[in-house]
C-alpha cells in the first residue's frame, strides 16, 4: 500500500517544514497583504452584511430625519460699494479713504468689520423686532406688525414666553406670569411688552412665541450674516441666511440701509465736530489777534516811532558816519601834529616844501589859512633867494634881505600858531565825536531791545492773522461737508427675494445620505474584517503557516431525511435513491456524495494519494490549534474517502479527553484505545463501521493520564503493528495548544494535517501550534481550511463543481 502514497514536489503536495530560525517571528501575528479582487470584496460584504446594512440604514434614516426636520434655508444677497462721492461733492474737503495713518490698513477690510459689527446688527434688530421673535408650532408668516414695546418692570435680559391658543372666535394669549389677554384676528394684541397681529386663524390649535433679549438676537443675526469683500474691488457682498425668504430679504436690505445711514451720520457727525472745533479755534485766534495788534500799537506809541527797526537802522547809520568822521579827524590831527612838529624844528632847505606836500596829499582836508601861510612863506623864500642868489647877490645884511627874513620869521610863527590851532580844533572835534559815539552806542543798545520786542509783536500779529485765514478756510470747508447729504457708501444691489433654498434638495440629500451610508457600511465591514486577525482564506493560511493549503472544506449541513444546500434551500431525496448508512450528520462523504463538501474531501484524498513523498506515509494525524476547529469531522470524512477508494483504512480516536468518533459512526466507546494501550487481554478494540473498508478504534474508557498513556512505548508498538495491518491509519488527535497529546502523537506518525477554521482560528494561535509541532520534529504535510461559517469568498473550484453538477442533473 505504501506504493499508493508517493511524494511529488507539486505546490499542493507536502513540503518539509522550514528551519527553526524561520519560525522565530511566530510570537506575534504575521499580517500578509494580498490583492483584493472583486470576489473577495463581495465576500467581505457578505460576511458582514448585517453590519454594512445597519450602518447604511442608520445613515440613510438620519439623512431622512434631517431633511424632514430641517426647514429650508434661504439666502438673500446684496452688495455695497465704497465710493468717493462725498469727497467729490465737497470738492475734496474730505478724504474718506485716509482714515488711518497706518499704511498697512486696508479700508475695505475695515468697512467689512464695521458691517459685521454688533452696532450695525443691533440697529438692524431694533428696526426689525421680528428678529427677536421665535415661534414654536406657529409659522412665522402668521405674525404681522411685530413690535417690542419696553415697559417698566419688564426684564429685558431674559426670554419672554407667550402661549397662544387659537379658536374660531379669537385667540388667547398668556405670558409667564399667567396674565391673559384676549384678541381677535386682524387686531393687534399687546402683552408683556410684545405687540403683534395675527390676521387669520392658523391651522394649529396652540403655539408658543419666544421673545429673545436684544443681545441674543444680535448674536443670532451675526451668526447668519456673511460679509465678504470682492477681490481687487471696493465692493462688499452681504448675505443673510434664514428659513423665511421674505425675512431674509428684509434683513439683508436692512443691513445695507443701516450701514449706509450710519456711515452718512458718522461722516456728518465728523464734519459737524470738525466745524465746531474749527469755529472755537477761530474765535480764540481772532481774540488773540486783536490783543496782538493792540500790543503792537501801544508799543509804537510809547516809543514814538512807527518802527523801532527803522529808528535803530538810522541811529546805526549815524553812528557809523560819526566813526568815519572821527577816524578822518584823527588822521588829519596826526598829520597837522606832524606838520607842527616839523615847523617847530629849525628850517631846512626843503623842509617847508615837504610839510606843504604832506598837507596837499589826497585824503587830507586842507586848511586854507595854513595853506595860504605856506604859500606866503614860499613866496618870501623865492624873493629872498632871488636877492641873494648869483654873482651879484645881496648879503644878509641887506635891508631888503633882512626885511624878507623878518617876514619869513613872522609868517612861520603865524603858521606854527595856526597849525597849533588847527591841531587843537581837531582835538576838540575828536573829543566831541567820541562823546557823541559813546552816547549813541548806549542808545543803540536800547534800540536793539525795542527792535526785538517790536519784531516779536509783529510776528505774533502776522501768525495770528495767517492762522485766522486758514481757520476761516477750514471752517467753510467743514460747513460745506456738513451740509452734504451723500455718504461714503453706495448701495450697489439690493437683495432680491430668494426663490429657492440654498444647498442640495431633499431628495439629493437622502440619496447622498444613502450613498454615504453604503460607503460607511462597506468601510465598517472592511474595518471589522481587517481588525479580525483570524485566518479566512487559503492564501492567508499559506502565508501565515508557510504550508500548502491542501483543501478548503465548504459549509454543509444534513438533517433527517433532507439535505441542505449551501444556499440554504432544501430538497427531498429522489425516489429510488438508496438511503445513506446510519452515520452522523457530519459524515457528508456518506450522507451526500454529490455535495461540494464531499468533493472537497475527495480532492484532499487525491492530493495525498498522488503526491510523491520522500518516504511512505501510512500513518497521519489530524489536529488543530484549538477545539471546535473541525479536526474530528475532517478526520472522519477523510478516512471515509480513503475507504471509498477500496483501501483498508483505520481511524483511531486519540482524543481521550473529548472523544467524538464513536458518536459519528454510531458505535460503542468501549472498548477502545485506552484498553488497547493498557494491554488488557482478550479485548478486541477494532470495530467495523457502516462504511465499507473503514475500521475504527474508539477512545475507550476515560484515562487518568492521557499524555503518559499516548506517549508510552506501547503506543509506538501499536501504531507500527496497525500500519502493517491497514493501508492507511488516521489519528484523530487532540488540539495542539489545549494539551500535549497532539505533540506526542505528531512525533510518532508519518505526517500531520493541521485543521484551521476560517474566521475563527487566529493567525498567532495557528503559528504557535505550528511552532510546537515543529519543535517536536513533526512532519506537517499541509493545512486544511475548514469553512462551516462561510468565511471565505469562494471555495476555489467547488463553485465550478456546483455549476457542473447542476448541469449534469
């Protein structure tokens, strides 16, 4: 029989376990990413269909609720423009753009902040009292002529509630203090500071009106108001959103009107304040100008001069002339003194001529008497020289010569006296000029102070006069600017009545919600799928355990007299078809030979039979990592398929703690393996099952020490003997991680099949079980993916088998 179990290096065949170092990563789960094809996607959705549908239904229901509970929102759009019309009207008297000295300030953005300020919003709310009113169970359109009337004792900081009850004859209004006011339709009703009118009887029987405090209404208005500047323009867009289209239009236009009026009022107020300020400054400046002129006039009257400056200039000029005259006199005096000194010396041959030449030099004021005496002396000398000169000249004793000498002497004496008198006269004049100069210097000092005082008074008068002219000009500008009725804001577009609500329609929202729900549901299914670390597909099992996946066992179920298909439908056995042997429902290879699960077991048998193994494999153990993985069912069905191949097969139930094979085949539990290992004489433990060629050794009576019993030399001897008696011996082993029995048995057999339950067996758990089998030297030949809960996307070729089988029928 060993020739029927050869080895072959095909992918589906048995491979040797990897070396020890390849399993060092088994401490944690090994995640292997595999491409997700559409079938896998559908499989994930199918496995988690309830989660996906629950999420999709919840999101869709939420969308429907939001659509039906949220009133439609309307948006009214308007626009204003910042202009210089006021500046042009006032001829440039104002510059509205130059409102800040900071170069980085954008005037358009500043006006945006003004538009969205609480001051503007407060003015709008005060002009539209309806903005302070909220209704419940009453349409807003039912209220008309709403007004908030402040009353003494009314608390304006708390919301005011009015309960309205409508009837055919009129309405009844109650406030929070249980005050009652009856009213008729079309007539105003006033209670608790609120006045309103209801024209006709509404459809509802009652409702509530809430009057918000002013600041709360301002906050709500600012929350629904949008103010944005248009890029690269001086235009500002204003939008208001609300549930009432008429109210949205009124509010948007009211914002523009309030802003325009406030801008005009602010500009006129600024012009008025400027005019008042300039007027006060002008009056004060005129008063100071009058005082300055009076002070200047009094100064000139006191000084007896029109201008101290001119007087000072005149005195300064006279003093300069005096100094010049004094210098000239001093020069003449020095000259005449030198002449006098020369005259007092003994006369020389050319001495008098030299003295006369000095007096005749340019720049010297000649004295006519002195010059006449010099000329007379010169004449006497000429006459004397003519009498005494030559061969016939006379002597000094000559009477004519003596007379001329006497005349020269007397004339010289007169000249000395005259020159001395001139010198004395010049000294007197120089002294007078010095005294005059000293006196005038003192006068000039006083005149300099007078000139400075006069200059100060004149400058003060000129300054006040110039400032007065400027103030009068500014005053006229301020008056013109104040009278201008144009502001710096121009309404570009008033808000039109919005016809359609903004945003997507209700059906679009519901469809979008459904699509979003489906997307979130699919995403939730994927999250649940990939948060689950269990093995679900053949590829995951092969990647996690480094083993070939020999088979995937699809879901099957069998009930009395009826077969259950994978799709859940049932069919009754056809007449004439022999009934299955009396075996348990888990033996699908006996109860439904044409099922997908039976075909999967036959393919597993084929892979084991026609694989070329390195050594004969007559004994094999079927185990799993944990209980409830389906190893018992796999062992029973695999043994059945071998028996159906006309082979002698022995199935041994080695799970001494929780045996189940005797139940599946309907045979007694005792005697069994426990009795055989205890070598009880006269005990025949091999039982024949309802499947031809398949024998069974049940677990036997409970053992006190199953591990020691299975690991005894007796067990090895029994396996060796049984392998000679049968073609194939299959051991139903306990789970690997539950007890040590599986590891002991794995080391004794020729090969081990590891059963993995799809969607339940964790990767780390399966890897740990694989590591324990390798640690004991077990020869793990492959894995079998058990899928009783439909966790895999498709059962490989079993879907093709189903279609082929259906066509054959």
